């Protein structure tokens, strides 16, 4: 009886510890990093005139804010811009350069345009990685960013850091491998707050009050791993105890062993759930880049892939809001998944862009499949009566590396868009 009481006490104690850790993780263990006018960081004004453009930018400190004055001037440079650049690190040692922002969950931006309502702002974190970057050339620093429209959002603008995307043009320009193509904030060098794409010529002003990074002192995965480890240690201790006790009461030991096996099964289910959270896109349930990567590293004689892009998806967000946009992304994933083969792999590449990887599939077979998908998507009844079409770029892997393979499919998608969208274009 005393042994039984001790076991009950151990379970209750461990359960209480688990609940306390989970609650502390949910409601405490918070940390923040604030950038404002009093921060000992270097604030600079940058415009496209450093890249053969003509736009002009300057910053000033006023009423506790950083104010960017911008004059957008059209020129031969196709993407005019102005931005506030905040230098996080001037350290030129590759081993210690930059600051680690990867352990934060979200960022709040207290910024607004003056007198304008429909312009977007690009938020970017430029990071250094010695694998593919050099300290001297900031063009090799990764672009982790997102474009937002302040007039559609509450002030401050809150961005989950896991929604940041790496610019596709930068991945192609720097010839970055798939393994290094995901967002990376471990050695963050510069934060940039810039005018949005396709901004008309004119005078603009952006007022930045502060930027706040929020996160947990410990990652959720770490806390729950500790909880699982505690239960695992408890399970192992129980097994040893039961083996010793089994010398006296064999039947009793068998019953306890069965109980422990059930507990281990629950622990395995928890572990698989955590693994699934890492490899899948939280919104659509499709694989993410990390989840699709093993498919490319498997020895498959014939493999083809399709880049899929929802045509004019920005208009859906603009006209119906991001909630409806998210509904469309989820249903879009469902339609494609239900009409593919069990051997195919669908992944969300970023934003409204997906890739479909088809092992043991020729380019002609993939063309037939994607044409069928294109028609299904066009004829599908979407929420709120939205009319939706999609563009496809397809390619079959030749004697080439994975980056070149993906780039050919991406170029085919670009051609599909250039030719009017709602079509399938095969890479040459």
C-alpha cells in the first residue's frame, strides 16, 4: 500500500508539473526586444539612387519618432523605393556578427504613412549566414520579409515571424540551395522598413515610433519536450520498478507492463504530432519547404514538378480580406490534394504559391494531370462566389541539380503568367 501511495503521489506531482509548465509557457516566460528613437542603433535613409535610381530619402528625429521623407522619382530602375534601415550589428567577425531574432515569435511595427491610405510597407530582416554570405557584400545577406498594407490592419501592425518569406529573386540570384532557402533570423544584421512595390511617383512620409519583437524565453517545442522527457523518465523508472517487483508477483507485473506500453504509445503520438507541426504549413496542412525537401533527396529515376500560383490572389485579399483569403488557400489545397495521386506531394512554397512534386512521372503525364487540375480549379465553387484561376509551370528533372530543376519550373510559371495566366506552360 505505501508503494501504491508513492506511485499515485509521483503521478499527481508529475501531472501538476506538466500543467504548470504548460501554463507558464502559455501565459508567462515572455521576452521582448524594443527598437525606438532611444536605441543605440544606427538609423539610415536609403533609396534606389544607390542602385542607379533617382529617388531621394532622408530621415529625422521628431517628437520621439523616426521620420522618413521620401521623394519617389521614376527612372530606368524598375522598382523605386525609400526605406529606413536599422543596423543591428556592425560586427565584421563572421562568427559573432548579427543578433539572433529566431527565438522571437512576432514583431509589432508602430508605423504609418502620413496622409495616405492605400500604400503598402515592406518589412525586411536581412540576415548573414557564413554558408552563402560574405560580411563585405550585403547583397549576399538573406531577404526575410513581408509586404503589408497598414490601412487594412490595426496599429501597431503585428506580423508572425514564421510568416516571413525569402524573396524568390534573391534565391535565384544567389543560387541558394533548397536546404538554405528557408527564412533565417539567427544572424540578423539589418531591419528595413521600406515603401511597397509599384509605388507611384510622388512625395511620401513614413513615421516610425518603435518596433517590438515578442517571444518566449523557451520555445514551445523545448518546453513540451521537457514534459515528454519527464514522463519518459517516469516511465523508465516505472519499468525498472515493475521488473524488480515481477520477481515476486509475475501477474501483477504483466498488468503494469501493459499500462506502461500504453503510456509509451501516448508519448509516441505526442512526438509524431510535434514532428508534423514542424513539417507542415499551419494554415493549409500542406507540406512546407522543410517537409518537401526529403522528396528531392530521394533517388527517383523520373521526377517532375509543377509550380502553381493562384492568379491575382492579392485582389482576393484586397476585396474580401485576409480571412477569406486564408479560406481560399485552405480550400485550394484541399481541391488539389483530393485530385492528385497518393504518390504525389503538395507543398506550400510561400504565399499563394504551391509546388506539386510527382515521382515516377514524365512531363507529358504531368501536363495531363495539371491541365485537369487547372480546369477543376476554374470550375470549382469558391467561397463568396469568387472566380478563381491558376497558372502552372511544369518541368521534368534532367541531369541537373535541384536548384536548376526548380528554377526551370519557376521560369515556366513566369511564362504562364506573362502569356495571360490560367494555363499550363512546360519548361523547355
